[in-house]
């Protein structure tokens, strides 16, 4: 005999309706999209607290009690060199500082010194005084300044401004003779007051007169007439000046 088919269990009416409701609710839940709320994550901020002097000293003691010092590099092959004391020139340069002061620097080379020694002798040269002789170029009056032998520059104070000066560096022998080693350039100091030159070309003009000549008071005129009048008025010579 063929096997009997399994008969489906009969579910009571009330229970069947409850099962249908549950399955319907489950299907709805599957179909409904879940709304995900994304929260903004703030980056963590590290607050650095200021260390007290005690804490700094404590760290200093922990690290061995000494700070880092970079290694000292040798300067033998690093290209470092000292500037030379001289360049073998025989000259003196004079510059202006202000109306009452000048600055000069010089160099006397060995060749010029040997020439002076041959002229006055070794003993006299050893007893001579290095000096600057300052000349007023207008009348060639001068005054001397005694300076140490190791000096190579000097500030010079002059009694009068707005004059032209030059300087010689040399040696004063024991008998008062001055032997120049080099002479400087000429400089003219500026005045210590406002300029007394009053040029008529720079005088303040009569603005009303210029405005009238340009046609400013003739309102009824056209632009061409006004411009031609302005140009023709400027063609006349100004007082103390040339034709424009």
C-alpha cells in the first residue's frame, strides 16, 4: 500500500489570525529602512599645561644635569680667515660726517716708510711723531693733530663749516719738520644753517593771477579758448626765468 500523506495540522481560527499578524509585522520591519544618526566626532584636543620651574629643574636633573651642546667644529679647513692689517697701498681717504666733523683712514706702506727713512735717517725716524696735517683749501692754512703710531683712522673736528679741506698724513721730526707720506682727496663740508640762496624761479606765484590767465574767471568761454589762453599765457617769460 502507498504511504499516507502527512496531513497538515489544522490551526484554530484565533491562533491563525495571530500568526498572520506576526508575520505581517515582521515583513514590515524588514522593508522599513533604518535611519542611522551619525554623530560628529570632535578631534581630541591635548591641553598642554605650563610647567613650573620646579618641574623643569626636575627634568633637568633626570637628564643628567646638563643641556645639549653641539660639537665644536674646527676652523682649520673651513675657509675661515682674518682680514689683513693692510693691503700694501699708500693712501689716505677723507670723508664728511657733518658740518663740523670729518673722518679719515689711511695706510702707509713699507716702501714709502723706507723712502722717508732714507731721507731723514733711522734714528730721526724713530723719534718722529705720526701726525695729520689738516689744510683749509681756500687759503692753505693748516693745523696738526698728533696721533699714535698704531692708529690708521681718525675723526677730525674743524672750526668752520661750509669750507673745503684736505688732509696729509706724515711724520713730524724732532726739529719740527713735517714729511708727508700721503695726501687725501678734497671735501667740502655742508653749512650748519639753511641755505641763503633764494632763486626767483622758486618764488611762490600769485595763484589768482595764474587762475585768471588760464581763463578761470571767464565762465562763458569754451574749453578750446581757455586752453589756448593758458598756453599763450605761459609763453611769456616769468620774472627771473626763461621762456617756457
